């Protein structure tokens, strides 16, 4: 688990789509004077412990802004 502080484009191509589908939930809170976005993924139905929290990423304000801008750019969101 980690706090993401920046996001940069990787010039490599995605070779395959991952076969597993799973839910993701988010949380937003202030911690130590910083606004933090947290994304939590949960085990798929085929996992040994389905529905158990699996991975967590936290984004500080700069990384959240980077993510927002790249989603707008890459998907054409307004």
C-alpha cells in the first residue's frame, strides 16, 4: 500500500486485458492536513476470499489532479 504522489505516461503498449473483474470503492478524507483519495479493490468471486479488500492506493492532491487531467485527456471527458 502506498500514497501516489505523481502519475506519468508509460509509452509501452498494453499487451492484454486482465481477465479478472472486481469491484473498487473509494474514500476521501483529510489526514494530517492533506486531502487524500483512497481506492480499494476487493477480491473477485473466484478468489479464495471473495469480497475481501485486496489492494489500496492513496492519492495526494497532486496525484489526484494528475489522474483527473489524464482521464479528461485520454477519454475526452469534459
